[in-house]
């Protein structure tokens, strides 16, 4: 059971999202092409990802993440709920488990050739 299971989806997620923005708990690695932070940490274990310009029915990203999480060994955050805002039809919040770590795109340039081969081998094992 997750700590968000008892939340009233729209109200609580929106309140926690606004609190996270005010407290500057955004994850800098989630900055989009326009310079906006897309993912904010709302508790120690939960993040909210704000999406714009995506259709809600069906929530393709969440379905894909859940499929990968269930059918592979790739570490993918669990989507706890999806909330469509009343501000815009194409604005949604994905409430997910927080997975600590570094993004490969940030680490890759610093890796040795041997470390890159190890990463490639690990990624290969995920899809076998």
C-alpha cells in the first residue's frame, strides 16, 4: 500500500504539487526543452510528473511503464495514479514511486569504455 492511496486524487495531488514547487523540490534532470521542471518530489518516496499536450484516454505512458515493470527486470517506477487537471484537457499528473539514481545520459560521457560495455551488457540482459 502506498502513502498516496488515501489521498483525494485531484485536490491532494494539486496541493502537494504546488507545495513542491514552492519548496523548490523539482528534479533538475527533468527540465524540458522550454526550461520547465516536469517532475517534482512531493514526499520522500513519491514524485509527480506534469505532462502537457497528451491525450488522456488511454494513458499510454503509464500503460507502457506498467508493462515494462511487470514483464522485464528494468527498474521502472510504479505509477500510483494519474490525475487529469480541470485547467486543460491535455494536462495530467502522473503520481509515481521515486526511484533514486542517475540518468544514463548524464553519466555516459564520464564512463570508461569498460564501464560502457558493462552498461550495454546490463541493458542487453533486460530485454532477453
